[in-house]
C-alpha cells in the first residue's frame, strides 16, 4: 500500500497507525477491522479435549495423592504436585490451541 499523499511505500507500522511516517499525512486504514474479532466463541474440539483431560488428571492426582499420604507422605505429596503441574501444562496447551485457532480464522 502506498501513501495517498506522497506515494511512499507504507510499512505495517504505518498502515496500523494510519499515518505516513515520511510526509506525516493521515489516511483511513481498513486494518483495524480485524482487531475487533470476537474470540469468546472460539472453542475447538481438540482444545476442549486437552482441557478436560487436564481436569481429569488433576482430580485423579489429588485423590491418589490424598490416599497415598497415609502410606507414604513423600509419594502422596509427589502425586499432588505432579497433578497440579500436569493440570497447568494441559490448561496452557489448550489455551495455545484456542489462540492458534483464532489466528487461523483471521
């Protein structure tokens, strides 16, 4: 895209700002319409499956950890910590999958 005033080639920063940095002319940019994309309904099947498996692993790990605490406190604590870590990792992966889905739809 070129500046309507001086004809200079506009880079991405100039296009998003709506200002030509060479001649300081302002112009109407149409790139802001993609920034208003609604991501509230961007659930994916794979992302939801990863999130649900994270929740199931978290609940199972907590239950297994509490039961194991009576026999060996170290093993029970390890189960609880591992389930929390796995839950956070899977929740993060599901969010990455959702964000990549949103980016691919733009």
